[in-house]
C-alpha cells in the first residue's frame, strides 16, 4: 500500500526513536570516589496523571513510588505550571502566563510562541541544567517530537557525566508536549514508555560508572485533554467587541482597546483592559461560542461568569488564605453544595473538598493567577469548553499536517490540570493528591 508523505515521515521518526543506539557512561573515565547519591529532577511537559498511573499499574515503573496526582496552576500552561511548582524553592513570578505575554511597563505584547524573540527568560528556566530555548529547539518539539525526545534523552547522559559533584540536576523534556498535541494519546503513551526504558538504562550505567544511585523525581507541569477540538474564532471576537465600541490592540494607549495574548492553541486566554472597561468586556467574552468560564477582578473579590450556568463571586481574605464561594445568578463552578458546607473556610479545606472536582481547587488557582503567579496579571482570564481551543489560526492550520490537533491543555477543568509526581528516592512518602505549590516541599532545594 502506498504511503503519503506524512505517513512515511511518521514511520521514519518512529524507527529513529525505537532503534537509535543508546549511548552510555564509558568505563574509561570511571571514578571510584564514593559520593552522595545524585538526584535527577526530570520535568515532562504535558504528561497527565491518568496516563502515568495507567503505565504504573501495567508495571512500567518498577522502583518508583505510586504516582501522586498534582493539581496544576490555572492557566495550565508550561510557564505558569513550572513557576507554580518551583516557587517554593525560590523561583520568582513569571513575566506572564506563557511565552507570549503583555508587559504593563512597556504597554505592549512581548515574546513569541516558540520563545525565539523573547527579550528575557522567565526565572524558572535558570533552575534547569537543560531547557530548550532557541527557535530550532522549540520547533523540533512539534515538527518531530519523537526525535526531540530521543535527542534530549541522549543529551541527558552528557549532562550527568559533566556534573558528577552536583547534588541535584534539573532537566526538561519538551517533546512530550508535541507528541500529545499532534500525535495523540496512543503515541503519547508510547513515547513515555520509551523515556522510562531509557531512564532504566541510564540509571544502571550510572551506578556502574559512579558506584552510587541516581535517584529520579519525575514530574509534569500540567495535564492534557485528548480530544479533537474546534477553534474559537478570533474574527468573531473582534466583531463582537467592535459592535460595542472596542477593538483588539497590542497596547492599552487608547480608549476602547483590548489586548489579548494567545498561549498557543490551548483551552484558555488572557485579556487586558482599562479598569473602566473590564466588566463589560468580560460579559462580552462570556458570550463567545466555545467559552466556558470567564474570570475578572472586581474590588476585593473575583467574579466568575458562565454563558449557561450563571455567575458567582469568590471572596477572599487579605492574605488569600481563606475563601468563600457565593453563587449569584447561578453556579458556574458547580461548587454550591461545597460552599453551603464550608462558607468562609481555610484554603486547605477547599482543596480537600474540591481537588478531584471537574474544576479542581478552582478558588485557590484563580486567586493565584490574578495575584501571585505572574508579574503582569490579566484583568480577564478565560477557560474554554473541553471541546474547544483558542489561539493562532496559523498554527491551527499547520497542525493539519499531522492530521489536526489531538487535544490540548490550558483550561481550569480537570484533564488539563492533572499533573503528576513520582520518585525513586527511598523513604519519601508523597500524599495521593497535592497542590502544585506543595510538591517541592518534599524534596531538597537545589
């Protein structure tokens, strides 16, 4: 049977991933000096808890603790997710929610989807001994994700070999995100099994080379929702805003301007408005087909809008340690029963009550998105329905070369938010469910 170009390329890439030789640690430079065990913190982009748990149950993770569910940030993006995870070990706030962000100081949108034009990097990137920065490195994640993973796993051994005295190594694998977006769940599971197998080989050769264990902490930045998606139309957004006297812009230097930043083709977006326009624009955005929830700050509270479930209010104390959910014309977060039981309650109580909800830990995550996660917080945040994505039509069209988007992340709903953590470190007992800000409290700071 004849193969078309895309099918042929796909098979070539699979062959490269499966049969490329695995380089190892050579015996020629073996050092006999006994040192303290080293820990590899390996960040896997866009790997959901449910997929890892499935592989664990099938026996692919011998030697690891049972994976713990980690509720990611909102937005559930890499920049937001890694910033939220690593803040407990000293990482500063991100510039924005993702690679493209609005800067209040310069009053303009900065960055690019592939980060090639970013003027400075987010603080969390300094933690990593390896992180993909350049245009070419980022492009490969989505053009040939299998090849990107293969190359990164090979380079990992070089990083370990060159840093034998460093107690903690932080390393990022981005090809898992590309695999999920353009190749789907089956191939995503395949690439994750490949990573786990390569890690087993690396750890065995590492022990032979150095005479000590290489401990591993595997974790992800956010979840992933596998589904063919419809795109929210920017043209319709522009039309609806124009009818009310507003227009999209790259800055806020005029009356009626609205700035939007697109975080790739994912299930969310951030908007920036003049304070006097925020509430009206939020209600307009709430009506766009495909939008599920709209959030905006209103005095000492946050309003939550839904096109079909009404609106509500989130109240919080001065430190963001206590929350109350108040349904107004409806119950957009579906929290009414929990709210009736808890009233004004501690942040931790809300987490226990909602961590496995369809909108998990929403009150804390929404508050964090507006007040503590980024330097340039939006005035309005949106989370799409789980069958929609919002983003650049060019990248949406380009994804059709791989058969279209196979899913995405970014929204506040559960599947986008289900990150994970698992470890080989003896004696570490992780709870079954954690908030993103709790994960690194169980591990030693770099």
